[in-house]
């Protein structure tokens, strides 16, 4: 005979079906709840451990490559004007534009300042890991910044051969690049003409290509310029007879 809820008696309340179900299966309910709590805690615990390890690795990458000097600088704006909207528009545009310029102009000097042995050690320690091609890319740009064109070419070709599918070696419509500001024809007609406060500069369109190939082209251009203009790079001996 199947179990069923007895009919309520006049003046008495019948047992709640949920209470009956809980009393009958509370052992399994407690077991499931315990497993769920443990699994959730383990999941978030592993996530926290992985995040800490990942942050440590990329912090070492940032400090070891020197890129954190410029790219890790915080932009902090404090209000100093009653007209907040106007101040924010002007100051934010000025600050961000200045930071973008600083990133481009300071990158080469930051690369020159990092220790070559430290970069080589990081590359060795990163074998087979996601940061390895990025470290080789940093080393190539450092060699380029220091006019070590042969080393820069070697590192770029190493990237192309070892990581052909990496985004640094893949064709892109918008590879990393600094965009030139478009010339203002109106400004040429009247240099003293005042531009509106909200007039934002327009930039040339991004040029598609492969990041590594663009770097190789820049290296070849500078190498050719240095070869054709040795007098600019060779130290001259001043004639001090008169003095």
C-alpha cells in the first residue's frame, strides 16, 4: 500500500508534505548541502590561489621588463574648479593625451634601463609559458632601442619561427602602433586662430599588418639610415690647436 498523506481531521491540521519529505530524506539533504558547501569553498579557494600566482607572475614581468614604470602609473584627478563638467572635460582630455604621449616617448628609455641579464633569465624561466613570446618581444624592442640591430633582427625572427600563430606574429587590422595626429588645414591658414575648448584632435587611421614585421621594417629603416649617415654616429675629434 503506497504511502499517502492522511486526510485532515476536523479541528486538526494535517502534516506538511515538505516536512514529511525533509524528515524522510534529511540525511541525504544534509550530505548534499555539505558537499555543495565544500565544493564551492574549494572552487573559490583554487580561484584565489590561481589569481595570486597569476598576479605574481605578471608583476614580476612588469617589474623585470620596466614596463610598469610608465604603464603602471595611476592617473589621479582631483577637482579644483566649481564648474566640474568643464573642468573634467578639459583636464581629462589633457591628462589622458599627455599620458598617451608619455607612453610612446618614454617606452624606449624605459627599455634601455632594464637589465639585459634579467630579461634573459626571465625568458629562460618562461619556456613554454604564455609570457615567453612577450618577453622575447620586449628583448627585441630593447635591442632596437639600443641600436643593436643584429640582435633585434634575430629576436624578431625567433618570434616568427617559434610562435607563428601568436598575435604578435599574426596579421591584424589594428596592430600596436602610435597614430599620427591629422594636420589641421584651418590652423595652417591662421596659426593664431583659437580652437574651441572641446575641439579634439583627429588621428590618422591605423595601418594593418603584422607587429613583428612592422618592427623588422623599422629596424631595417634605422639600420639603413645609420649606414648612410655614419658621420652622425661617429664621434668626432675636435681641433684644439687654436685654444
